[in-house]
């Protein structure tokens, strides 16, 4: 995946962070933005590694989903915790962060497949007898 596509992922994540905070109480918006941006920053090297493995077809989308779930225990939303947000809400926000991260990776990966002029085309779908 090119630098352009990596930038697309981070732009999409930034857009999703802003969208996530619009649907929350104003009191928590800044804390959610700060925590979410920190989580994405902390995951940046892993995101880039997962994308590389995905492009090389050494990992599946399902495995990326599992890797993100494993990160859930390690991620702390310190700003929100300091504001006294209840544990269930923190878990929902973590899931939102991981969901938006997975969507950004998968959407950009799928777009790159169809944009890549050198991708191998193993079948000519016009000649396939579907029925």
C-alpha cells in the first residue's frame, strides 16, 4: 500500500473521530478526541504492519479484527477515565475506536485492490457460466 493510501486511512480516521465526538455530550468531546487520537497514534506502527501483511496476503481481515480486540485490554482512555466516565461507556468508545480503525483499513485496502492496474486477474468474468 502506498503512502497515499496510508494517508487516506489516517484522513478517514480523523473524519470518523470528528463524527464520533459530534454524537456525544459536549462535556466529553475533547476528552474523546484526545483519547482517540492518542490510541490511533499508539497503534500507528501496528496499523502499518497489518496493512503490509494484508497486502502480502499473509493476514486476513478477520485476523486484523482479532488483533484489534486483543488490544482492547492494553488501551486506556485516560482523559475519559479522569472525567469519571463509567466502564461500560469506556468499552463502547473503545469498540467504536477499533471499529473505525478496522473500517479505515478495510475500505482503503479494498479501494487499492481495484485501483491497482497490475493486480492479477485470474478469471474473465464475462466468460464464466454462472448458471
